[in-house]
């Protein structure tokens, strides 16, 4: 279960020393359903490791709500463009369910990397994972039909269809709610 802008918690367990150091800077937080964890137009300072619940990354275009990413338990979520570049993001992060997370501030992460350069291996793995998932996402949108994108998502992440509204899934797949409904009905 990996998505764009996610970090699978299993990577943490590969290095118990890093996991232990990370635990020192993680902050446990709870957010209610529909809470905005990060608001567009601001700089994102955290990445969140989800322990319970589901969240999405989205933006607005011409008053339309466009979903670009979902994360669930044992995955992370952030606005990676803002986190890395330290610039205001056009993206929002919303809890689609009651959410429990461990929040890690970018400054704390950078400090961990400075204190122990071998921890930077985690950062490289994180970035590689994001890059691969981004390429796969672009390929899905550019190389596959709407029906194929639906089938790919259904195969990769069937749980989303039980936990996420049709309008958010349709938006994520780059189709109208009507097209999504038609494809889903087949």
C-alpha cells in the first residue's frame, strides 16, 4: 500500500537505530474527519505517518476540488513540493476519516540527518519511492484510458473504493463523476 508522497513504515523498521531516533522527534496527533492538516498557500513543515485513518492531498482549479493522492495506515502524507523546496504549496491535506498520525517536523528530520549521516539513507529511499510512484502516476494518467485507470486503482488499492467518496476517486482518476459512475457500473 504505497502512494505518491508516501513513505511505507516498513522502511523505518529496516534501520532500528533510525527508527529509535525518529521516535524522539515524532509527535502523536489526532485530527477529526475533514480537518485540514495543511492549507494551500502556506509552507508545509511536517510529514505525517498515519497510524489510523485516511487522508488525501488536493488542490482547487477553477473552483473544482482535484484529488492527487491518498494515504492510509502505515503510509505517510505531506506536500512534498513545499516540504523540500520550503515554498508555499498549492496543495491541501485533508483527513477523510478521523486520523491519528505521528507528525515529524522537517527541522527535526534535517537535524537527525546532520547528527548521523547514515540516516540520510532513509531520506534517499523516501525520495526514490516518491519518484517511482510519481512516474507510475504520470504513466497511468497519460498512457491509460479512463477505464484502465479505474481497473489499475481497483487492483492496487481496492480498499479506497470502500473508504473514499466516488467524487474524490473520480477526481483522482482524472475523470468526471459521471464517467466514473458509468465505468463503475460495468
